[in-house]
């Protein structure tokens, strides 16, 4: 505790403004238990960048932690990108302080003689990714905490290719940040180097979204009734216009959630992965008889899709189901247009459904599988310039269509989901029936996610202990099936539990464990890179002989997952 107190007292010096000093002094004077959590570590870059609770302290999002990150980025750019004029574009979302933080970041960059393009108001994260290459920038920054609660904010860095930073740049930037003292941050702006941008970039982004997200010019778009909610976030700026330009006329927006608001007043969590977040949208859909519901998270990189099941009820699909249908339709489009020639690929991640691999194989297309996070899918695009990237997704409700955006993109993916629904409807089918047809052709895969929150310093230690126990005392059976393989991405090894054979995994190290049986039952465990959580991913599968038996087969798979959860004592 003495080390934490000493660290906190450094924030009472003249390097920090009066407001910050007052906040820290009150915590010290009141012997607040919150002090330890604010100072026991420095804010770190995770799979989604730097994300945390706002407030004073080294483990909080504030003027100084953001300033330090930006000064470190500036130093790295100046040292490693040999250009007369460096350029960075900045966007921000609807969260409290995002606009203020974006200007602070712009000030630091400009103080370091770096040209800044700053969006005039909130914008979707995928538009930031698009703008990096569109404006010829060397990096991009977005201020967002995605779907986290209102007290959070965050900071994501993009490289010149439009993808989030990956090795070696992430390590290089972090090294520069860690080497900095807060007193070294240059906060005095050069306003001449800050240019405000807006509609021109918006128009180009939306036009590109329509081009990439459209399936066919023979789709009857007037016949699809859509309910859309932005969940108080940034997508209201771009999704309605994208749907309109593509030709959708029957679009109903949830008005109570239209206005951007960092308090997210109508939902417990602005996360489209959760049915409760889309309750107002599905209620409206039932009232007006809509075909499809789509909701996006606050920075518009994730989307939740709800469609009518075989009984006519609205069913929220999980991210794996959505990505499988999207990938199948993109492959079908490429195939129908005669563009598949063995030089294409789709992207996925180690915790996403393996069904997408089977779907791609049906078209003789390779699936490249990377670590969790879209930065690894963007890296695939950069690493294989000789191949065409068709599309890619991950289980956490993200999808990327083509490579004009190099991050998960709920704008284009929303359009693609509507295209699939409209195409299926005019063909006497539905989005959900198309999913079931994929199950019949391949296998019925069912996935489930459990997130366990462990806050603070003690929670972080608990999470590491849980993973250590799973690593050192591996499961030998899962629901009566013998475990065949243990993938340890931190050790970069795949071990055959039955024979003892060990082979190397050729991916960057990551604290992820995956158990797999011969039947394809899988359990994955990993700490969240952006939240105080440990996540468990379950995947089971079996054959489906016909669409009419889907409900009973799904019930059996659900029961199997619940047995596994009980077996692991996670319920």
C-alpha cells in the first residue's frame, strides 16, 4: 500500500492541474479504498486498445494517461516514419468527455508538429478506420469504450493500413509510452495543424459502404421492413443514410434511442449481444410486423441481428450465427459472379465457430484463423496482399466486409444483413431459414459465452489463477467425451492429451486455452483484453437432417452446453 500511496502523491505535484490534485488529495485524506485500484498499475493496451473507468490515476482514463499515450505515439511516429509531414486522424464517440478528450489528443499531436484531422462531431469507429487510408494518414485514433458501461472511456490506435496496431508497432509505441514521465507531455496545441473534417469524408465512407455491402441489383429492397436502433450511439450518423442510399425505404428507427447519450438511459448495457439491449427494438418490430431488427453498440463496430424464427418469433442471433450467414452469402456472390479463382480467403478467430471454416471449404476458399480481435484479421489483409479478402468475423458480434475498412464495421454489416434478409424473403425463404440450411449442409453448431467479472487488483489475480489451474491441471473429459487436444496459446503449443504429442502453434503468444474433443466439442478460456473479466466459450455440434428438426436438435445442444457448465462449476 505504501508504493501505491507514493505513486498517488506524485499526482499532487505541479505537473498535474488543480482539479486532478484535488481529486487525488480527497482520496488520500479519506483513506479511500478506491486509491489502490487507481494506482496499482498503469493503463495498458489490450485487444481493443486502452479502455477503463474515467477519473484521476494511472489506472484511469484521463487527460494525463491519454496525453502520455499520445506523446508516446508521437515520439514513435517521429522516430520510425520518416516523412516531412506526419498526419493523424481522430474520431470520437458519444461518451462523456469523448469530445474533450479528442481535442486534448489533437493538441498533443499538433504540439509535436503532427498534422491532425479531427472529426467535427461523433463518428462511427469504422469511419475512422476508413479515413486513415482515405486521407493518407500515418495513424488514427478513436476515443471510445465500445459497449462498456457509462463510466468508461477508451483510446484505440490505428496504423497507416487502417487496422489497429499490431506487432511490432504496438510494442514500440508501448515502450515509448512507458519511458515517459507525465511532465514530458506537450499539451500546448499548434492550432494551425488541426483541421476539422466532416461531411466530405462521410459521403465517401457511406458510398463505399453501399458498394461493398450490396449483394445484387435484383433485390426488392422496398419489401423488407427494418427496425433499427443506435442504442444512443454514433451509428445514427451513418447507418440510416447507408440504408437509404442502398434503396431501403421501410426503415423504422427506435426514436427513444435515437439521440446520442453517454448515459445510455434506456438500457442497462448498450451491448447488442444482450437481448435486453434490443428489447425496445424487438417490441417495435412485433408491433409493426418487421422482418429484421438491427442494433449497434455506441461506436458502431458491433451489431446485433434479430430475425423471425420458424414460429414467427423474433430471435437474436449470436455473433457466430450472423458471421456464418454473412460469409456464406458473400462467398455465393463471388462464386455467382465467377470471381473465385483460389486466390481469396475469409478471416476468423480462435474462439469463433469452426462452422465458418466448413462454409468456406464448400467453395474451396481458405479460412485464415487469428487471435481474438479484429486487428489480427486486418493484419491478415496486410500480410497477404496477393490474396483477395472476402470478409471475416468473430463471435463477439463483429463483421468486416472486404478491406476498405480494416476493423469490424457495423455500418456495412448492417446493410449486408438487410441484403440477405431481402434476398431470402423474395425467394420465399428468410434469414433464419438460410442459417438452418447451412446447418443441414454442414452441421448444427451451437455456441455459448459466459463472462465472469473479477474487479480490481484481487480480481486480476483471481483470473490469472483460474487460467493457471486450467493450464496445470487440464480437463481430461468434457460431458463424457475424452479431451483430445489442449491448445495453449501462451506456450504456443498444441498437446494431444491422449498420445502426449506436442506441436507448435504459429501465432503470437496470448493467454488463451482451448480444449477440444474428437467430436469437436470445444471450451475456450481467456481474460478480456479490455474489461475485468474472464470469458469461457463453449461450442458443440451435431448433424441436422432437416430444417423441421432444428428446434429439437438445438434443445439437445443447449442441454449439452448446460451440462458442461455445471461440470465446470461455472453456473
